[in-house]
């Protein structure tokens, strides 16, 4: 019996879905069931193992679609510059290195191999690009051996990708991917597949699933049909990670589902179970299925994360210290928090605000901090393990206007922090008890201007630090209690037993 979890990509600044999967991996290890985490996106920036290990997945838990058909294992990169040189068959006449890029020249300045190193201090190579007489002809990608190659040909004075080859450990070819713009054909000895959807379907068939296996869809856009058609007798579940419908386009007869879930919801009779992270979303979704579909499938509430223990510190919290932690993405509205903190600072002189996370909005946020001379009390601290960091702070603040759960919210209450966030589904009402452990702030995105929202956030920051809430930290610990790992593992065990013994 194996539990397969299906996702698309993974990166250094991953979304909540990937972090939810990483939490699930830790939880399911306690059930003693075999599990695999499947990634379907083509990943070439670096060895996928580097990314999955960074998030806490074990190598033998990971399946990468493109590597699955090979006997090459998911493993750290150990291929060296010397290995590259040994494969060349030509003498290297000159070597240059700048940072993590090492270039090996062969015969002349227009023929060379560019090695992209994992670390500039070590000769471990993630990938190499081969240029002959000034034209790119090939790229090789490595772990402990060469995993795959990309082949290029001249086209309009540029190098055009036309084929990928995927290898076994001994270098034999497993299959080819022929590429023409956005179209691909995957050629195996026993099959020729003319789309990514067909490729995924072929992969699902090769898993040889039985009625004792479970497929969990974390993401399924464009591949949901392929999975359902090829799952055999296995059980299939869908995790609802985000808001699942559009509130603005809904009436008594019609509902607009989130397009990430539309196919799964439309085929709810084929799904063995749905998982929501909160009771509130479970209740709303159940009522909507009854109203719009005339059918209520099995929906179970299982939080996407858990707390091994509640974190308490013997040291006193920094009394005016605020923290937020998330991807630095537009929808997280960290800029609102920064502007609010700048306003609140005028009435709370001791206030400090630390921001943890990485993302595309980092530059914009840094600019706001710089323009307001706030560098001495507002800090961008990057991606950090926060397990033992939260307890140093007094208050966690969030400006997200939509959370399916909110892992950082859970972690924050598990460390007893007071909380401020908007009264929006689904994370904030789960973890913030208004005037208990913090403030739930009403918001109308259609009516409220950015200035109104920022002023409201600033007002609540000031109220908290200048007036306080009695027993707020104790209330957060009470809210966190049901999210202990032992209790969430029990929910998973009950669901697995229920599904497999239908």
C-alpha cells in the first residue's frame, strides 16, 4: 500500500502547497505507510533533489515524472568538473572561473564547456553547456551521473531546442522528448505520446496501482482527466488548499469554482474523498455541493500542518517586537504591513518589525523601507527556520486576504504569539479569536482604499501594544492545542482506514 501525492513544481521560494506536502510527509511517516511525492513539472534550474531536500523530503519519497522511467535514483549532485573533462575526449587548453561558473576551453575561444557549479568553492556540477564554434549544441544535467541532455540547432541566428534525451545510469537512452515550440512528443520503445497529458497518463499506468493504493491530488490543472482515466482500482483524493470558489460570481443556481479545482469538483462522484484544512471550509463546501451538484461527497477536515509541541521560552518576549512570515508575493500584501508599522511607530516608539521570507516583492518592500528611513526597525531577514524564533516575538501580523489554512499562523499560535489579521476565510478565523488572542479586522476589498486598510492595521498595532489583551498568549496556546501532531496523525490514520475499507 502506497500513498502517492501529486504536485507540479517545487522551488526555493515554494508556495503553501509544497510546505503543506512537507508537513504531510512528516505526519504520514508516523502512520508507517509507504508514500511518494510526485512532481510533474519539467525542472532544469538544478537537480530536483536539492529543492526537495531543502523542504524536508527524503530522497526515496520523491518521484520526478521525467526521471521515473530511468534507473537513476533521486540523489544529491556529486558529478564533478573532472567527470565532465573525462567525458570530452578533447584536451582542455584553458580554464576560467567567475563565481559559480567555470568555463573549459577546447582548442579555441569559440569552443568551450560552461559548467554551472553547485558551490563556487567546490567542483560539483549541476549542469554543463557545450558550445562549438560559437553555437550552443547541448546541455547536460547531472546528479551522480548524467540524468538528461538537451540538444540545440541553429535557427534564426539562435540556438533552438529540438530534443531531450533521458538516460539510465549506464548512459543508455530511456526515451526521447522531441520539442517544437510549446509542443512535445515523448518517444518510448513501447509508446509514442503526443501531449504532456498523455505522458502523465502513461506514467500513472506504469505505477501499476491497486485497490490498496491512494492517489492524493494537490494540484491537477490539465492533468486531472489523465489521472482519473488511468488510476485503475486505486482510491483518489483531492486536497483543497485555497479558496475554492469566486464569491463575486455566485447566485442560487450557479457557482464559479476555482479553476484549480473545477475538474475535480465537476467529477466529484469519481473522487473518493476531499480534504479541507479547516472545519469552516468543510462546512461551506459541503453545503455548496448539496446546493449546486445535488451530491455531498466524503469531505474530511485535516489540517495541512501540525505542531510537535507547543513552544515556550524561559526568556521574556521582546515586548514591542512584531513578526510576519510568508512568501513575499503581491497577494500577501507585506507592503501594507510595512506602511502600517511605519505609522504605528509614531505612537509606539519601541516597535520593531521583522519580515521573514523570500519572493518577487522583496525589492518593492525594501524600497518602501528605505524611502521611509525605517531600516533601523524594519528588517527583511530572508528564509529562515522559524521553529525556535517565533517565541522571541510578541505579535504576529498578517495582511493576506485569502488563506486556505495558514501554516505560519498555526506555527505562531503554537509559540503563543498574539495575532492580527483580516477577518477573511479560512486561516485567520481558525487561529485568531477576536479580542482573545488578537484582532480580526473587517475588510472590504471592493470598497476600502489602500490608505484605509493601512490606517486600520496601524490602529490595531497601536491598540495592542498600548492597551494590550489579557491572557492573549495563553489563549493562543489553547487555540494551538488541537493541532498537535499526535491528534493530526490520528485523523490521517482514520481517513486511510475509512477509504481503504469502503
